[in-house]
C-alpha cells in the first residue's frame, strides 16, 4: 500500500505531533508513506528518520496552478494507491490534480459545522465528487458532516488523533511567574481569542465563585489584551486573581500545574487538543458538550460535562472540584488513564490503516 500525505507541519511541535506520529505509526505498520509539506518544517527530520520520504512543497493558495501541476506529477510518477489531504489548500488543489488518475482521495475534517451541501465553496473541498473518503477527528464531526454529503454516508468516518502519555513528561511550570501564589487552586484555560471558545462565559462564571476563596484563573493564549476581554476581566469580582500568560509554546506544562482545566466552547469543537493535553497530565477537565469534547470524558468520572453557554454549570463544576480535593485528584487520574486507554496514537495508526484498506478496496 502506498500513500501520499499532503499537510502542513510548521506549527509548534506539540500541535503537529499527534498527526505526525499517527503517520509514522502507519509507516511502521507497513504502509509506504510519502509526505508533501513545507521544506523547513521542524518535524521533517523525524519523518525522514522513520523512513518517510518528504517532498518539500505545500500549496500556498486554495487554487494554485503550480501546486496542481506538482501534485499531479507526483501522483503519476509515484503510482500511489491513495492521497490524504489535511487542509483546504491541500484538498482543493489535489481534487483538481487527481482528475482522471486511478488514486483514491481522502480528506481530513477537524471540526463540526461551517459546511453545507448548499454552499458552492464546499464542492472545492470535502463535497467534491473527486473525494472518495472523509476522515473526521471525532464522532460528532462525522455525524455532523454526514448530513451534508450525497450518497453513501459511510464515505464519512472517524479516526481519532491519538496521543501518548510519554509525550507529556515535562516539568510543570512554576506559576509564580504569572503572579499565582503558592497554595492557590488554579483553573487553567488554553484558547486563543475566538467567539466560539466561550471566554466571556468562563469570565461570567467567575462572578458566581466564592469571593473569599483561593481560586485563581489562568488564561493561556493570544488576544487576551483585547479591550473587550480586558473589560470583562476588570469587571470580575476576582479580577485580582485572573492571570494572563499570552501565547506560550509550553502551554501543556503550564496546565500541568493547574488543578482544573476548562474549555468553555459554545460550538464547533472537533477533538480539542488542549483538553487532551490537560488530561494527559492528570488535570481534571471541565468541557462544554459540543463537538468531540464530550467524547473525551466520562461525565463525573474523568471530567465534568456542562451545557454550552452555561456559566452557572461551569461555576458549579469548579466549586464541586474545589470543595473536594480527593474528587479533583481522582478525576484527573481517571482522565489520564482514559487518554492512555481510548485515545492512544497507536490506536489511531491502526484505525487509519483500516480506513485506508477499506477506501482503496471500495468496501465501506
């Protein structure tokens, strides 16, 4: 079996690692994997060390004649059984490049929403008749997308992007550098400022927490200096206990020093990596029931699930864990075990191999 993968690997190491290691695992299972990505991608050396041939190119535009030409030429010369595209620039150019060629086209879908069979732009990417299989990062993403595809709904399937606890062995960051005092009960939240990430809801929840408690909130991500966000922080009764780190490459190690992790998203989550990273470090998660977030935890066992948009439920979850340190610790331990047992990268490689075989044979 021979597979060409087209994806971008210029993000931070921990951001690209789950996908990259899944592909390395696939190669170890016997698939001949070649990769088209940016020539300066930091992960390139690890791919090559593990026997994956890297072609130093990635499309810069959604429709790019040079990209179409280069992809088509590689598909012809390489005689690949399938090509797997992980972003819209790769998908749109490959759909055109693969016209008339005997290669199966697979695409990756990483979030719910924002696609419709009535939107013509969708037919450049996932809804193109040239696409043979759409691989979603979560069951929620799969179920959402199946509503919009024509024909065989099994064309849309799920392969989780798994992790490995061995990746999460960094020393937890000392939070005093952000103004967090010793002995504080710290709620961490990692998210760049986007409306769907629900930061205003999380900040609203701070109005419902005990004012004389040792609860502190640590916000990790870009955009916290936004005037609207600053106004919400200053309006909180615990404004002096809200701490900002800005964007950090060591966000997982920062969350490792927290007692609880919160993702207050209102919609369109795929399988949030920030939640997985917190769970891998044994930090109890509180997640809103949207997209794949709910699939990560067992409610009340390895995390707390709340209604999207409910500041009241977030506050209640925080108070519950704050008032019961044993419950908080046990929930964090269960969360860590769940990543190891249900979301391991080896499982992802094996699931992807199964989908690849099904797709090439046409039996799905």
